[in-house]
C-alpha cells in the first residue's frame, strides 16, 4: 500500500514538473506587437507622439523585466498610407507570427481591422479610434478597446456645454468627412436635442479628411454667425481650421467647442484664443488636476518632453492606456492560467475583465463587448505665465458611468430612452476651478 502511494505521489510530482516545463517552454523570448499609427501626412502630428510614447513605455517595461520576463518588441505600421496598405502590412505581420496588435487611430481603419483580427485570431487593441460602431452590437472575441468611444465622448461634451453655456440658440458643425466626423455629429446632435429640443442647427459641413483650405467653410460661418461652432476634427486638419479661423476673426463672432483640441494646444500657440471650450477624448491632460502631482505622471511627462521637446497629448495617453491595459491583460491571464504563458485568446478574455490605470483615472473593462469605460475631461482656454500656449482652466471631469450605454444598448436607443436632463444634477461631475 505504501509503495503504491509513493509511486502515485512520484507520478503526480513528475507530471506536475513536466507540465511546468512545458509551460516554460511555451513562453516566448519576445512578445512581438504590431502598432499602427499615423507616421506621415497631416495626422502625423497626432500619430508620431503616440509612437514616441510607445517607445518610452516599452523601454521602461522591458527595463523592469518585461511581462513575466518576456520583453516587448514593437513593429510600426504607418496609417498614412491608407486602409488598403494598412491591411496588407497588418496581414504581413500576423502571418509572420505577430499575434498582438494595437490598431488603429482612424475610425475608418478600426472598422476594417476589427473583423480581420477576429478572422486571423489576433488579439487587437483598438487603442485610439472613437467610432462606437467598431464594437457596438458585435460579439468579438479578440478585439477590445482601452478607451472610450464616440458616444461617451460626445454625450459628455453635450453635458459640459450645457453646464458652461446653456443659453445658446444656434449651432454649426464642422467635422472631417469620414466615419469619426459623421458618427460624432450624429451622436452629439441626438444628445443635444434631449437637452435643447428647440436648438437650431444652421450648418453641417464636412470638409475632406486632410483638407488644408477652409476658406469656404469660414466664409459661410461668418455669414451665418451661429452662437456655437462645434468641431470634432483633430490633427493637422483642426490646426489648419483654427489658424485660418483666427486670421479671419471668426472666434469673435461665435463660441467655439473643439472636442479634441487638447492635442493641439501647444502646436497652435497664440492662434488659439482664450475662451474656447476644449475636450481631451478622455481625462487626458499633462496638467490633470487629479494626477499632475503624481510622481509617476511627472516622471513620464519629463521623459516625454526630454525625448520630443513637447508635452504629452491625448494620443500619447491613449497609447499608454493601451500598453498598460495589454500588460494588465497578460498578468491576469497568466494568473488565471496557473502561471503558464497564455495564448492571445486567453489574454483577450482577460482583457474583458480588467481595471488598469494610465496617468488619469482608472479605466474599467468589465464588459462582454470589450469596451473600456473612461472619464472625460474638458476645460476652457486661458493664457499662462508658465507655458507659451493656452492651458485649460475650470476643468470639468465627467465619469464614464453617466454617459456610456450598456452592452445591450445601441447608442441612439440609449440616448433616446435613457438620457435625461437630470444627469446634469449629478454630484459625480467634478469641477476644478482655477
């Protein structure tokens, strides 16, 4: 009896040892990650800083042992070449053994990449794109998003506008003519009409993505003189629009609401006047009132400034969240897998149930659709004695829980059935006056 028990014990021990060896053998020396971002074209003012952030963070992670001893090795794809070239490079990396991707910036690109990632069984983190259509109503196993979508961002923008300037009567919209510009317009107006059903939309203009000349749009806006001009444009397009509008004194006639202009503050300098309402596509800001004094945030801002000569913008913070979210997903999957190195499918499953932090508030991903919940930060531009560009004053932060539909809701259904003016009374909306 003792002999048989000893044999069974030895057998179990050997099996356990073999299993551990097998798990260790499966662990790669390196984790290859494909990252798509704009490295050329007008959007590179937004995409290149994100790449720089990835290099900084990956270097730091690798210097501290990587993920469970595995170092991260990035490969970059330029989204500036268009969707067809992006997919070609994406497939090339996947066929070469890269099973983890951070893609993409463009909402149009995310819409085409997501189903391809699912077909290829590649873990894909939608790291920056805003379109709610990428995940809404889908049942992806391999695709997740580590920041908010257009619905959260636009509904929060409406709440902010209603708090700071509730008495306007007319509004005009100038958005880029592609998925993000169209989707954000639809959501913004649907939400706005729940608060101001009598608002008059005097113009909806959609200049071509990458446009350099906005004289036609500016002339029309000068004639219409709307109370509020909203633009969800970004990158070089937004910079050009603001500079040309400033040169023609358009800011004197209307109040501007620039949903993504946090990323343009430093580049625009004096071309952007005071009194412009600005969004940050999340609670991203190098002077974030809740984290600006955090030692880790300060250290990152310094590293980024030393490397680039500029301060971090929201694309930088979105890249940080994507990498930190991926790291959290791997760590959870390794734990759930008994310490063994996980498959991309296991990491994707883990990333549907993680909480992690970049340099703002925590991002929560505890949803079947893989959609992250991210707070939204807004402010109004003012002059600064410390910086040669406008900074944000009277910052408002809206928690994601107030402005994000549930998993089973479509954005428009949720806005129509669940969004009410009572949300403006919530004590969860924080204002930091300065």
